[in-house]
């Protein structure tokens, strides 16, 4: 009789906020158990260790020095994703890292470079890739149902946050503690979907409001313009200070237009592709007739739980990852480019110069007048981040 393989032993580093959701999901899944927790907050650590009946560690290096886990889930403030991720990979642990995988492109490159053992599963928590609204759109793009893309527009301004939110953590909304604002905290999922669906742009212009709606030193309002290799253009608009907010993704192709808004997927299909009609029609003011295609979609997929389960399946059965962590560099680079273009007042040709952006970020940190206590690099900086 075949012996049942043991469950994957998962250690969670950073136990507040979203980590609570992840640990709840782990308890609901087969083939995984929370074997250890780690946090700098002794109270949060004690509560998590008691809840899950496992040891607690105040320092991630002490945790990684043991044989108590096979994999780690990193749910800490952003800068520590890089340092802890590198340490975990170097000690032979499978890694699932919360978004963003790092604060800036150069750190992403360092983290990805540490993934030398390809037997180790390295994934990112991009749960929106499980959403059927976006998987359907990706299918339509990949099969050519939309034709050549012409324009992309995403308005995602329903991230409203109060001053009390920003006052909730000393590291939050500072260059030193968080490394950025709405582009780094709330929007990594949408930035990931932008590159996952449409590819990376060739040029980015950005216009960012720094503390425009809140008393913070990072961006809380963004309007960006994108250019793509095939001639398509895009806009990306986001804010944490607009109410009521909007979440509307509009994609125009030669064969029609898709709008995703308010849990509706609307496809207006051109009966004759736009490029063909404009070349062949004899009507000066004519336009293609259209057909409205009803595409009913229910629910938003498995989200965080599905990504965690997929991570465990990849460890146990070599399942293909929904979100390989090395793809996480693209969303970080896209957000960095929007901010860098705004800070320098010049459009950015892609790929972004990661070292130049890192120097700019270090300048912002050095010039900061904030008195908040933040720790950006070390093993102590592991209290949880949540959007």
C-alpha cells in the first residue's frame, strides 16, 4: 500500500492583515499545514502561534535556520519581501510572496537572481489572475477575437482611504517604510493584469500627485499614458482620495470593444473590423454596424485561496503556477516607470533603467522630512502589509 505523502509545512512570515486570510485558507486546504509563524510583534506572534498550534519566531533568520518548514509565505512590508525572499530561497525553501514582489525593479532582479534552484517553487500572490472576467478577456485577446488592440483604458479609483488608514502604521505612506503609495500598495494587481493581458508598453508618461489628497509623502493620485509596440495606446488612472470611485476597464480592438465594470462583461463586436471598414467604406460618416454579445460571468474565481492551493500543488505535483514570481518584476517596473516619469518630468522609454530609479528612490528617502520610525532592510521589518 502506498504511503500518503505528508502535508507541505508552511511558515507564515508577517502574521497581520492579509496573512490572517492566508492562514485561514491554509487550514481549509488539504496537503498543507501552518508549521510556524514569524513576526516582530510579540503579541501578534503569540496569538498566531496559539491559534495555529505552532512555534513562533521573532526573527525570520532563526526560523529559516530550522527544519520546521518546507515553504514560506511572505506577507510583510514591501522592502522585506526582497531580503526575506532571498534568505528563504538560499536556505532551500519554496516561496510564495505577497504583492509586490519587491519595491523597485533593481530589488526584483536581486530577488529573482536568488532563485537558482529551479526545483524550488517561487510564486507571487497575484490572485486577480483567477478572476473569470480577466481570464475571459485574456482568452479573447490571445485568440484574436478582439483583433489588433487599439486602446486600453483602466480607471481604478475605488481605493478610497482615509487619513486614519495612513496613520495606522509607522512604515506606511513613506518612501523609507513603504517605498511608494497607491502604485505600490493598492494597484500591483491591476498593474500585473495590465502586463499579463496587454504586454509591456514601450513608453510611459506619468503624472502623479504626491500627497495630493492626504498628508503623506508618496503618490495618492496617478494618471499615466502608455504606448505599445503595435501602436496601441493606454491610460491608467488611480487614486486613494476619490469618492465615489470607479473601476472600469475598457479595451478597444479592431474587432470590437470590451468593457468590464460593475460585475458586467460587455462585448460590442464590429460586424466588419474597424480597419477594414475605414479603408473600404464609401460613406464619409459611416461606421461598422455592431452586435452586442452577452457574455455572462458569475463570481470572481478562487482568488487568494486558489493561488495558495496552486502553490501547494506545484510543490507536490509540479502543477503549472498561476503566477510565477519572476513575472512580478513587470508590474513593479510598470509602476516604477509611471512614478519616475512624473518625478523627472520626462516620458520613460522601456525597459526602465532600474538602477536610475533606485537612485531616485534613495534621494527621496534622504530628503524625507518625515519623523516616522521605519526600518527598510532588516529582518526586524516583518510586521504584515495589507492593502
